[in-house]
């Protein structure tokens, strides 16, 4: 009980000039995770990147584990998943979920393959991270299956096609295939055809190239 009271008192205490926000600590911690893995996410390193003392950290987190838990919780939160948002958006045609999904992958504006890869590396060492990755992967595959069902594939085929598309993309990153955005645009129609069974309409290509 004393510990809880202390936490409440601390939350009510004026922050003073900490020079940082909670989100800034999370952003820098996420950068370190991507750049060097979970072992590089240290309070001192994050503080150094923010050009502040480590004391400011404790206004927002009680210990190192708390920021790690927060990074994991934010990543696995369905509301923060750009691929799920792409697949579950509003549709005017049955192919719309795939247009959005492939666009997210091609542009890498809202979707970060480097963050996903960092999470997978983390999962090799820690059960909590492994559980989070399994949750996210299964959720994305299920959403892809629903999109394939919308194309009138039978349930079993929709599930396998969802797996093939998703595992293909994960393998792409695992093998560290390096292509610029123009190269990805060039290959997109062929990938789209092979992975969905449908041609990518020219009007979609035109919109992609002009935006």
C-alpha cells in the first residue's frame, strides 16, 4: 500500500522543468530498439539521445522494464497496426483491401518493417515479445483471409493465400532484400497478380505513381 501511495504522490507532484515528454522517451527508446535491439534500450542511452539527465525518465516510468512493456503494448495494440487498418478500411471494390495493404508495404510511410523486424528479434529472447509477435501475426493473417474471402475464394484457399502473402513479405525483410520505392513500384503489378490472383487495375497504378 505504501508503494501505491508513493506512486500517487509522485503523479501529483509538479514535474518542474523536465524538458521532455513521455512520448519523447518512447520515440527515442523505439529508435534504439530498431537500431540495435532490445539490449540497447537503456535509460542512460535514451537520456543521452534526448540530451537530458536520466532523472527525467522517472517522471514517466518507474524502471527500465516499464518502458519495454510500453513499447511492446503499443506495437501489439490493434489500433496502432497500419496493416490491419489497411485491410479493415472502407471498401468500394473487393480489391480495395489489397490496394491499401500493398501501398502500405510499398511506401513504408505508416508501416515500419524495421520495427517489425526488431520485434521479431526481441521475440527470440523473451516470451512476452514472442507472444506479442504471435498475436500480431495471427491477427494480420486472419484479416488477410477475410480479404481473400471477399474475392470469393473458398475458406481453406483464402487461409493459405493469406499465409503465402504474409509469409512472403516477412521473408522479404528477413532476407534483407533492398529495393528503393521506384523498384518496388515496378515490381508491384507482378507481385499483386501472383499473390492475389487478380490484375492490378491501371487506374490504381496511375494514382500510386502520381501521389
